[in-house]
């Protein structure tokens, strides 16, 4: 495997991006990895390596760069202090800074940066997003004709009563989708998951929605206490199957 961390200039500053792909062969289809709400860290890079090992050129950006280089959220501290604490306020400010429109711009900057890399096939894309990254991945899939498939892993609620509800993006999604919700998630209730499944069908989008038993939000991240090995392996397998179907098509 070959890996490197580059710095991409965006309209809002300097963004670190972890790139990893097989060392031989290529060019490799580009896969975008959208991080969770904790931040850009070694676990994000570890998941990126796993996907790259299946033959992908994976790009995983630090989407918190606008809040400062190396911004990481301490979820243990946050849960202990509560959402109304200064730590909770900081969490909301950082996460809210990562808007779908800004991420669109970030992704375009990444693709422009790697387009001349002979090992990166940017002609068609796939992606995976975790937690807040699932919402962002869905939005990017809805705005790009070249996004062939996307996966969302332990997302929060994707159907809300707000005008910017993520499920509204389904109307312009062209590729196949896969969503793996956690069984224990205060925001992603059984009712909201059913509503999202219905929204996918109503939009005519090809896809699968699962609610994995015995899991809690964050199950695919091995650095979290809620990590579930079997569910994590399940998401790797199903996401790669999804991407393979997209490549074959």
C-alpha cells in the first residue's frame, strides 16, 4: 500500500487529506471517505486503508479544518458534561461549520488536486460516510453525476421536519445506496428509519437500508467503546459489494 497526507487549498483554508491506494497496478477508482463527528484521526485512516486494500484510491479529508488543524472532539467528555455545557456548545459549533455546500467545495478541491495523479481514476466515484459523514455523503451523491454508489454507516436521523432534511437529497441521487443504522441511536429511531426506507422507495433510488441488531451509534469505529467487530466487518463487506456492483455497471 502507498499512503500520504497532502494539504489541499480550499476557499476556506488548508485541508489535510489522507490518500491511500495499492502500490501496484492502477489506475484505481476514487473512493471518498467522510469522517464521523469525532474528527480526522488514526481510526479514519485505518478504515481508509481497509477500503484501499480492495483496490481503491481512497481520499479521507479532515472536514473540521475550518475549526483549526487537528480538531478532535472528546465524546466521553461531551457526554459527561452534557450538550448544554461549554463542551456541548463547542461540539455544535464545530459540526455546524461542516455544511453540505462547503463539503461540495471541499470535494471538488480534492478531485482537482488528484486528477493528474495517474493512479487515480476520477472518471467515476464511490463514497462512504460515518455518522455526520453519512449525511454529507448523501448530499454529495445527490449533486454529482459521477457518484456511482454511496454508503452511510451509523447515521443519525435522515428524515426530519426541517426544510434541509437529508432525505430530500434522494430526489437527485443516481447511484445505488446502502445505509447501516445502529439499533441503539437516540436520533435514528425505528420510525425515522422506516420513513427513510420509504423515502428511498418513493424517490426510485436503488438501495438497501438496515438496522443492525445489537449495535450502538459508532459501531464501525474500533477506537470507540461502542465498537462492534461483527457489525463493522458487515459494513466493510456490504460497502465493498455495493462499490463492486457500481464498477461492474
